C-alpha cells in the first residue's frame, strides 16, 4: 500500500496503476479522443492515445519513479522509440460475415 505523503521507492501495482490513470486523464485533457490501457503490460507501451486533431497516435510507457532514477532514457526505452513512424494505420472491424468471424478492413 502506498505511503501517505509521497511516492514509494518501489511502487506497488496499485500505485503504478494509479499513475497510469493520472497519465490517461492528462492525455484526455490534452486532446486525446481515446486512450487504451494495456493492463499488466509487459509490452513497450502501457497506454495508447489517439489525437485526431493532430493526426497522431502516442504509445506511452508509464513509470512511477523519477526520471533521474532511470538512467539513459533513450537506451532504456529504445523498443518504444524504435516504433515511431514504422506503421501505417488500418481501420478494421471484427465481425461475422457469412457465418464466420473475420477481420474486415474498412
């Protein structure tokens, strides 16, 4: 359980989840129309935010510790940074067509 009066050195899952929700709320305040949380994420991104007015999709890694404690950010988060500009967006629907579920590109 988090201590009152300041963050834990090694945050619990509950505290880390609380920080993810804070990040989600901030993304929504800054214009994201949709923010998806990857619960229990071991992937490069904890949150995916879509900013339609900017034409941007952000992949966000959330950390509850101070940046100064993390070392070289570019090295630590290279997997996340390496995804920038590499993909084309495809809109799809997963639904039944002729009795079978399948992906339909829109």
